[in-house]
């Protein structure tokens, strides 16, 4: 597994155990548009790990905040997703 992904998962484990999820989520969302590409990459990895590791109750709130931070208006090309590499494939390369 890629070192950055391991770091992201460690961050997420601590975030989900804390009582300040909304504060940390706001911080991660702000980093999604950071000038530093490495900071953005880590923020995206943390976002993905937050979504996949959170409970159903928190999951939709997290997705909405990340969606808004990324300024996504629609999911275009949804039919082509099967042709793209998955994160798991990228991590294991």
C-alpha cells in the first residue's frame, strides 16, 4: 500500500474516534483546493477514507461537504467508470 494511503487511513481512524468530526472535516475540505499538490492528494485520500470508513449516519454529511468543497455539480461520464483504474489498482502499483 502506498505510504500516503496509510497515512490517510491513520488520520481517518483518529478523526472518526474524535468528537470533533465537523472541525476536522472542514479542515480536510479546505485542503482539497490547496496550492500544494501533495496536500491536495493527501486531502483526497483522507476524504475517500472518511467516506468509506464512516457510519451510514455520518457518510452522507461527509459526502455532501466534500462534494461542495470540490465544487462538483454533476457526475458526467458515469458510464465510463468501468474503463478507469480504481484507487485500489493505483495504490497497489
